[in-house]
C-alpha cells in the first residue's frame, strides 16, 4: 500500500466510478442521437418540384 503525503490527492475508486458513469451515459446519448438522426429525411435536390413550378 502506498502512503501519500499530506498534500497529495488521489481520486480513488469514487473518481473512477464517476468518470466511468459519465462515459457510459455519453455512449448511450450518442447512440440515441444517431438513431434520431437516421430518422430525419432530408429532401434531395432532385426530389423537390421547385424548379418545375418556377
């Protein structure tokens, strides 16, 4: 076991768990965002009838 001096700081297990949870939440948020972006239907240039009407 390592003995730390009075001024040393160690994040320990709690710091690792917090960072791991933030990373896990980020993974699921990005996964959800990609699913939502895939649902968006962007009109293509050839799909619109604006040129025919004008």
